[in-house]
């Protein structure tokens, strides 16, 4: 197997995986793409970075639903997005207060990852062009939509914080850029279903694919409580980046192939 083949972006269908009452699959409809954005907006509602950008909770919920819908469009271009959904023939219990379901839980979680530094042919780049254009169109429309709901001013005032913190985080990733690596961009489990091992069901197939292709997996988190959770899967801290002094610190973690098995 050539080096180029080993490091191609993992196709959605390659990681479709059935585990007990759940199936891990690519979103199959506009409704499921919206569900993915809702899961992310809910999971990261109290994220320190998001709170720093948008302190008002009601505004943050509305704005970041739009932001995650836009991000999902970008990750569709060269990444993998998978929903963890209940199988139609299985009943899954959930605590009161969770998202409404029709017959079974519509989605329990979402994971987003991509291979950084992969080589793409001209044909592959051309094939991805329509999705890339759609993603940029969505990004251009985002400020207009935020203007109509009245929240663009607050986000623009904090744009300097956004740019500066992103730049510092990219510096922490540079040691991994000498070869392809897998970047875990986002992962979220529905709040009323946490503590049931669903994070492992989503991460397991991704880690197996990374091991098979000898890829290091890199992620960052602003929540110190997440560190022991990721350590369980073989991730080790490699850097800490103080993006906003006294308010926001990124913890960069990496998992070498085969770790945590």
C-alpha cells in the first residue's frame, strides 16, 4: 500500500459501525445535519471559549447553532462527520428532559475528524470544489443572518480574541505537521445520555482506523475535567496554550498509534 493511499481521508461509509442499540453513520438528510449542529451547540454551550466570545447565554445558543452549522459544511469538504443514532429496531432509554424523539432516540452523539497533511491529486481537489464553494457561501451568509438576529456586534468586538487564540493554538500543532495526522475536531454526546459509554462507541472506530494507518490523533480541549477522559483512550498532554490570560487555556493532547489498547 502506498503512503498516499494509507493517508487518504477516511470515507464516511468506511466507518459506518453498528454497536448494540446504536449505529454510527454519516448524516443522511437535512434534518440529521441540523441535529448534528444542535448536538454541538448544546454540548459546547458552556465551553470557556464560546463563553468568552458570547457571554450572554441566550445569544450564545442562537449564534453558535449557526456557527456549528457553518463549521459542519466546512468539515464535509475534507473531513468525516458521523452521527451516533439509535437503531430503528431498538429501544433506548433516556432521562426526562432530553430532545424529543419519535419512537426512538434520533441521535445520541456526533464526532468530527479529519486527516491533516494528506496529499490530494488535482482530480480529488476538483471533486471537492462544489462542497467547498457551498461552505464558503454559508460562511459569507453567516454575518448577514447574525445581523438580523442582532448579535453580530458582540462577536465582532471579540474577533481579536478569536484570531489571537487560534494563532496560538496553531503553533502548538506545528510539531505534528511533518507528516499526516488525524485531528479530532469535535465530539459531543447528548446531555441526557452521558455516562453510558457512548463517547467510546464513537471514538473506537476512529482510533482503530488511525492505528491501521499509523496516524497520531491530536485534539485540544479547554476543559481540564476532560483530561482524564481522554487519557483513558491513550491521549497524553503535549502542550498547554494560555490563549486568554487567566480565562482560557487550551490543553493539546496526542495519541500515538496503538496507545490505550
